[in-house]
C-alpha cells in the first residue's frame, strides 16, 4: 500500500528533470521528463516508503544520514537540485499542501524561544567542537554569507567585503558604542574595533563562541575596545550608538519579533542606527524544514519580509533601507561544502560517518535552496529618526570600492 501511495505522490511531484527510484522490493520506477537522465535513488529499508509518505522531508534527510537511502555515485547535488527545482510551483500538489497546513499550524510552538530554550537551541549547533568549524569557514570564522561583489572572489575576500559593507551602512565613527546581538566567534566585533576604532559589546548564548571570542580579543590586544558576554540579548541594558545583528534573527522565532525590535529600539540612542542581516524568503510566510528543525537549527525560522516589516512598523523604528542579497549565500555555501568535503576525514575523526552525511546534506540542501528556490538574505537598516541616515545610497559606494580592492 505504501509503495502505491508513494508512487502516486512522486508522479504528481516530479515534473522537471527525472528520478529513477528503486523500491525496497527491487521495483524500479522512473518519474519526470522522459528525455532527462534520471538521478538514481535506492531505498533499502522496507519501512521507508511509509515514512516518506508520512513525513517526506524528515524521512529523506534521516534515510540519507543512515544510508537507508542511497544515491547513484552519491550525487547529492543532483538529487537535491532535482527536488528543489520541482518544489517550485508544486505548492498545490495535494500532499505538499497538507504538509504545509500541518507544519504552519504548529510553527508558533516550534518557534517559541524564551531565554532558557534559546540557550539550549544555540548549544545544539554552536557548541559543537570548534575544530569542526575550522574545517569549512574562512579564517575569521564568519558563519553568515559573504558579499561576492565581484566574480571569482575568494571566500576570505567575500567575508571581508561583507563586514565592511555592513560597517558602511552603520556609518561608524571613532569611539561609538556598538551592541552586537549574536556575536558568533567575534570576527565582526574585532573588525569594527580594529578598523573603525569603535567599542563593541557582543553577546552570545554559546559557551564555545564566548570562550573563543574572548580569547581572540585578548590575543589581538583589543580587550579594552571589545567585550563579549554570555547573555541573552533581552537581558542587556543601556543605550548604544549602533546595534548590529548578523545571522542571529533566524533564531528569534516569529512569536518574539515584536520583543526583538523593541529591544533594538530601546538599546539605540536617539541618533542611533541598526542593521539586521538575516536569511529570509521571498515567498509569503512559511515554516522551517522539519529535518533542519530537528537536526540543525531547533527553533529556527527564516522570515518573509512581510513578517519582519510588520514587527518593525509596530516598534516605532524607521525602516531606512532594505537590501536583498540573492545568490551570495549560494556562493558561500558552495565554498563551505567544498571545504568540508575536502576535510571530511578530519570531521569523521571528530564525530562519525553519520554526522558527516548529515553535515553534507545540510550544506548542500541549503545551497540548492538559495540557488533554485526563493531563499535570500535581507539587510534591514533601521533608525529612530527619519533623518539619521543619508537619503540616498551614494554614501555606501566609493569607500566600499576601496575596501573591496583591499580585500582582493
């Protein structure tokens, strides 16, 4: 029975490219375009057709991790590209519509992130071995997308360009006080202090990130300009000239958007500027992949611009500028995936084969989503006053070009 239901689901879903699926009983069926070379997939677990019918996203990810779903020549990119390309325009397929209704209905529960739960969610991902992140990130440990302003930029150059592009939007001046919500391993704060002579408070909920960031500040001789605290952003007091948040808003959760932007407003001085950099979606509001929710980013969600804007509108802040980055994260993730696979033996020594398959699946699934689906990055610039930020973007470029040249 489950084989027949899965067969029907795939005939409705696979309309572009082609999939050749070998079922556990040895039956092989081809779906999609007759002229296309199919991606070969084999199911080795008799229970897998049932699981794929009941929760497709979760079952595919877990079966790949466990080796119960194998791909010909381990062509993970080909398989995920085929799936991503078919997901566009397939929202009305009956089983996808049903899944969307179920996961959308429970997303407020999944994204309920009070301080204690937020700390546990962060530890799940960011308190992994620090050696893992050395295997695929740039030397500054930037765990958000680079800014590929010119073709052929290295990952290191693109990450430098990202930091200086954000600094330009913040209009930093010497001795300003900056509050960074979600400081990661400290690279952004250290760059701001070193290159722009500002003072930075960075907060994180990750003990590992806090330890490394604090040590980096000491090693760089910047402990008098930068301090890092193991603290929830909601527990910070005082006011700052600038507030910046890079790749943290994805962990806030829709139920907390109003609270988040009230914190941004309250922490800013009257002349202050904030810059929020987040993964987003150019689709209407949706839900997080259940597999990503369980294994990679519990409590995480990438917002629609309408969801962010609704919360901003109620905060009393002015939306001064919104920039949409489209392919930058796809390029970044390609670099990360290539670096990770080149160092996979070291990752296997840290963890095991299942972890490596999980991490490859995560990085490649995210890349193809940015490349073929409607995932993007938003940079939302905010201020308390309408005249704080220049009325055109001319101030960004000139100085930005010099920074890009230096980064090359």
